[in-house]
């Protein structure tokens, strides 16, 4: 099962994308706990695209559920940034920088493809074991 969409870089798009992804995962038989982790990670990734993509007008979301694996990609064509490797835990008083770390805690694998001037793609994978799929 694959779903992809282009959305305006506006916080009003978040409930729509969360709802579509949650309903798609439910239809695929993914358990509520796994759906929660995936939609929470998705919200963080979309929030990053909305906040940090500069002048890009929209962003993309792709969801692929194949067998026991759910893969999500959130991409924008904004200014990009220099990725620093594995997300590290922010200090308790940090006002920003929690998104990628939170995503990494909720999923099994996360990678960021970003470079100054060519946009950003956050890709994450969550394994959904047979016990979690109806």
C-alpha cells in the first residue's frame, strides 16, 4: 500500500496528513500503538518541513506499507541544511532541536538526506511485526 501527497507548508495541513496516514495504517491492519508512533514521528518531520524549508511552497509525504515494514518520507525543496549524523538528545533546557531526536526514539531507523540549497528528505522506517497486523 502506498500513499503520497503534496501539501502546502502550513500548519493547517498537519491534521489532514495525520488523518490520512492514520486511516491508511488502520486499513493496513497496523495496531494503534504503532500508528501512534508513526503519526507522532510524521508530525515532527512535517513540522520541520513547515518551519525550516525557507521559501518552498509545499512539501511532500509518502507512506509505504509493505509486509511488516512502514516507511515514511517527508521532503521539501527548501534551503536544506548540513546533516550532522545521528540525532543527539537535546539538553533539557533546549528550546529547539528535539524533532529529529524524537523521531529516532519512535521508529526503528531514520535517515536525513539534506544539503544546503537542495532541500531535505527525512525518511524513517517502523517495523510492524506480524503480531501487530490483523
